[in-house]
């Protein structure tokens, strides 16, 4: 396991306390057993990639971590505290979680500024002028300036992705209190050309290096995204973790799931799944 880029939190017993932890997570939709006893830890400074074939529960993990779903069995911990979905969404226990959805998920009828500042317009007591100032700052962090009045339809795919990044890192400065920031990326480079993908990958690293976020989890199928953005790799198949290790060692491992995934072979333990969950 790769050492995190910045020092993890330690409790009074000098034991490393993860920012986030999943323990024995099970999740079923109807008759479909999506997650079957998944364990996952995220420490300060870590960049973790979750990979596996479509339909194996990767996006479900992100929805659990950000509080959109509750597990059927198992526990989710934030800074060592067992939490509910409501706790997660309210940023309880010192961790704020932002989500970047696969297709950017911008509101077509709203301008870029209204999309990025949406949560503040809806829930904060800040003035429109203050929110717009914060929006401009977040857009500058993702390399976008002077586009506040544009609509999503006027942007390229890569620009829409970056706008969604700006929205994910937006926080209310009047309520923030030394919280850690964890970003969740669901297929951030899907559908982008190689150059646009590289820009997004560099941005993901840059946001962590600038401490805009402390850690992140990325779900992806892209080889370059795995190698350029992640320190640690989780391979998920049929709801169970089949491999967990350092990204720098994936070309040398004998793990059959890793070898099949990166070779693209149809021969091996991974069989085609048809429904993404």
C-alpha cells in the first residue's frame, strides 16, 4: 500500500484513522446482489482508483460514500465515527464530500455561474455578489475564466467536466470549519479525446496538490486515468474486492483480475456484465 502524500490523522493510540472507511458493505437492488462485503479505507492524501467491468458496483460505492444511498449491511465511518447518509450529506465529523458525476450533470437552463454556485444560491445566506466572487475563484482553479454567463450547451465536453469540478469544490465559507475535502469522480474522462482527458487528469492531481481537496476516489475504465491520477488501485468484480495494491506495481502483479483488465483479454476470471450499477 502506497504511503499517503500527506500525514493521516492519528488517534490518541497513535493508530492511523482513515478519513473514510467502508466495513463489510452489502447492497442489493431487487434480486441483484451488487456489493458483497466490501471493505475500503481512504486516508488523507490518497488518490484511489476503483476499476472493474461495467455492472460490478463501482458507482454504487461512490453513491454510498456521498450519502445518496444507505448500505443494507455494514458500516461507513468518517474520521472513525459511524455515520448515516444524513451525517455524510451534512459534512458531519469534519469531512466534506464533493461528487463529480459521469456526464457532468449540469442544469441546461442555468448559466455556468448558476450551476457552480447552485448550492450556495439555494442554501446559504451569502449575497449574489459574494457567491459570484466565489464562483469566479473556483472556475479559475479549474482553468476556466470569463465563462460565467455561458450555458452548458455552449461549452465543449472537457469544459463541462471542468465546470462540474468547480461545482464539486464549492463550499460555503461561512460554515466551513477545518473540514477535510474528499472528491469522488465517476468516469471523469469518459467520452473525451486524449488531449481533453490529459487536461482533466492533470486537473485532478493539481486540485489535490494545491490542497483544494485532501483525497479522492476515481471510478474509471481509462488506462491513462488510472496510471496518471491514482496511487492505489481497487479491482471490484461481482461485488467483491479482488485486488488492492499500488498502481506502480500493476504491470508486475500475477493477480488474474488485474492482468485480464489491463490486457483486455476475453480469457480469465472476468466475464461480461451488462448492467452498470
